[in-house]
C-alpha cells in the first residue's frame, strides 16, 4: 500500500495520499458496490470520494437533496441516468455532473451494461458511516422504515416523495 494513513487514519498535510485501484473498503448489496477512495479522515473532512458500480437496471439513489453537501458525479464507464428535479439526463462516459446543495436529484443505471462512477461529496461529512448504514439497510430490506429516515437525516440526506399530482411533498 502506498498511502500514508495506515497508522493514524490521517494523511500528513504536506504529503499526497496515493490509493491504488484495489484499495479502499468495499461495500456490496443488491447490484451496487461502493468502494471508499478518499475518506473524510484522509481529507480532514474536506471531501469524500467513492467509486460506485451499478449493475444494469439498478437504482443508486431515489430523489433527495442535501442541505450542506455538494455532489459531483464522474461517469467512468457506461451511462448514468440522473434526475434533477423533474429533468432526466443520460450521462455517458467522461461526463461530469455537479449537483449543488439543496438541489433535488436521483441517479440510476437504466442501461443493460454496468455503470461505474466516481462520486465526490464536498464536504465529506463522514459519508463513509452513511454508506455503511445504507448498505446494511439494503441488505436487511429496511429502507422504508422510520429508522432509515433517521439515518438519512443524520447524514444530510432528505428524501423527496412525489404525490399523485406529481408535485414534491
């Protein structure tokens, strides 16, 4: 391993952190994988970088927004379908999507091939803990429970539901 955070969990402020492709904690559930690349600890909570792989016809996140966090999606392979409010985009390889805080958004892989993205959160806000709890909820089928709503709110994620008039609640 080439990164400098093995003993302390923190990078030296004047040294780069080099993370080889296979390094980083990996989470998997129901057609989604998330590998931690630059964690909040490494970046002093400035950002979090995660490699996400979505299998075909897999939802990454339903419509939601963040009060304090911006997101950047970088499509590395395949096509990412992203919804912002009521507009839907199909973003191909090489596309970068910047989603400012307070912007409703969702994403998925509607294609028939695997989609790989880098997802960047700014600031990081210990997003790794959110992903751990999210993947546990996916595995235990508890995404629709009050406990999961509490997890979302603790990590600056606020779901948006659409009523029958197709207007956000």
